């Protein structure tokens, strides 16, 4: 899949390296990049300003301030009144920011009535009224907690009730971790210059970044080749073309087998089966123990049921492995194992035995993940998607995970070691791949932290993998489909939808 540059997510070091390489190897000056960034920011902001509205621009002393000064210049030239306030004076401005300050000051001298400059920080309580605030205080380089006077300005911005635009990244947000460094500007819009910053998608990032708008600075694509993380959006996922093979009968239109269920936990298996069927497969087969067959006969109409063992058996055991393998190997398909299996030790042995012997595509979920965590070496195959929630991930990965960055790095390492795909559920959802690339959701995924949603997601993933033969597409499309159905539901209902409404 070719994913446009605007969906690549850069770390602070990557963004800095791309800037440096563009300046040094291509001869495009930092001032020119600043000019393009400010011009694009002004064009976006101007579209949302009503006639007569006023803008307040807070500038720090680095290149982020320079972006703000260029933005103010372009807005003022279009007869939008801009008040520019320097948080830390003008003596320590970066070289490019200083150049743009002098340009703006010169423009003001040439009878420009739309610019007001405060070279020293005034009493914030006496600033003129404004309709919109631009945050050009601190950029991507900040690593420590915000100090005075920046923290006081952040309080002012956040309590103003005005629409806020952050340039490149909200002041006070860690560029890589998405953590808040003491205090952070809460932006309505973040204008991302050249690259999107991964911190806007991690931890507190989505809550304080608002709508993220990409501003292309013309960086050559080859300079961005080291960026291996992407935002999951319909813009590129929906462009993937899936070709369905002509089918003469149902077994040529895609098969999914679901090995699931135990006493008291059959609902998970039912939801996964219904979710897989809803994707338009030719056949979905529920493989269960004979003692639970009546439950699935009652709740699954369209799905085929296969029962193993005796009528007294209600949990899977190692003795069922050969029978199930013979059944599945008759017709090629994708296997789901795990929803509602329970943690019976005999069942765990069965899971490890089955996964170790099955060579086809398999989605490992729920209780099967717990069983695998006791012997992860059985995962060392290319045809695995594993879908842990945070607790299940901790059972797989024996290392401390304190934040989203730790989780992302752990998932990426695990996927490369065992050559699998892993969809790590949480905020955000991470998809790791065997080649080291990873993908992040850009919406609030906490709305799906309810019983049943994971089973529905698993069913969708397996069905889409069976139809597309592309594990990245199947996971990203399933995530977007769930969010789309949630949004559609909440347009009509005020309450959070029940899980089955997302099938």
C-alpha cells in the first residue's frame, strides 16, 4: 500500500532531521520553509475568520515564533487585525525568527494599521479583546515542564474561551510521548508543518490537539522514508482495492472458522461469528464442544456448527486437536481462536497445540492470548494476527509499560521478533507488523472499551483478512468500520450503542 506523506507520524528527532536535510542538501533555506509554513497557516485560518474579527498571536523565541510572525504578516496583509505578543522579549529570538520580526516591524512602519506589537510581555488582563488565538510559543523541541511565563500564558489561552490554533504542536505537549509537560495549550486546531507529530496521537495528544490539519512544506519523499508510523484514516485505507475471486459456490466466497466458547462465555463466540458473517463471506463455521452445541444452534442461524468431543464435554482439550485440524484442512480458510474459551488448563494446552500445528491464517484473541503467553515461540509464523487488550499484552510482554510510547515500542519489537501482526487495543490502538511499520488510530478509542466490542472487532478482522489476504488492510479497515458505525449510531441515539449495533 502506498500511504501519502500526510499520514506519516514523525518523532521530534525525525522532524528535525528532515528539516536539516532539506536545508543542507537541497538548498532550501530555513527562512523559506518558515515562509511557506506561515503562509499556509494564514490561508487556513483566514477561511474561518469572519469580517472584523481580531487575532492574538503569542510568540516564544524559537522557530515556532517565526512561524507565528509570518502567519501574522499574511493575515494583516489581508486586513485582519493581529496583536503579536512576545512571551520572552525579542533579545533571544532565533536568527530566522528575528529576520521575520524585523520584516513585520518594517511592514508596520509602512502605515500597516492591522499590526500591533508587544515586544515585552504585557499584563495579560489588559490585552485587547480578541476572537481567535494563535499558539506560536514553543515547538517540538520542548522536553521539560513548561516554566514561567509560558505557563501563565497557557492558563490565559485555555481560560479565554476563544478558538485556538496551535502551530505545529500545542505548547506543552511532548512531541514523542503525547504527555503534558506541566501545562499544555488546548487547541481547537493544530496545523502540522511538513510532518504530523506522533505526540498528537498518543496519551493526551488527541484531547489537546483538536483537529489536526496537515500543511505540506514540500519535503522530498525520500527524506521521509525513515518514518515508519502512520495514522489510520479512511483517506488511504478506503483506496485499497480488494478483488474478490469469482465464486461458483459458498466455499469459494471465503471461509472463517471460529474455535470459541465455554460455559458462561458463549456470548463472545456468538458476537464474533455474527460479525464475521456480516462482512459477506460465503461461509462462517462455529467449532464448539458438543456439550455447548445447543447454545450455538439457538443463537446462530446463518453459521454452520461443528461439534467435537462427547455431550458431556464443555471445554476444549488436547484430544480435540486432530479432529479440528482435519475439519479445517478440508477447505482453506481463516481461523479465529479465543473468544470465550476460558482459562481451563486443558483448554490452554489445546490452544498451544492447535496453534503450533496449524499452518494457515489465524487470528488469536482473548483467552487464547493468555494460553499463548506461556509459550510465545509457537507464534513464530507469518500468518498470525494477535489482538490483545492492555491486560493481555502485559501477559505477553514481560517488561514495564508505563505509557503509550512504551506500549508502541514493545509492540513493534514483539512483532519483529515473532514475525506476526499485532493489534494492541487501547488509546490509541496500535497495529504492529513483522517489517517494523506500525499504524495508529486517530480517534478516541475509549468508547470501545466495553465487553463485546473486542469480539466484534475480531470477527471483522478475520473476515476482511479472508477476503483481502492483507493483514494490514483487514485490521485498519475493521477499526475504521467500527468507528464509522459508532458515529452513525450516535447521530440518532443519545446513548452509547450496544455491541451488536456495530455488527
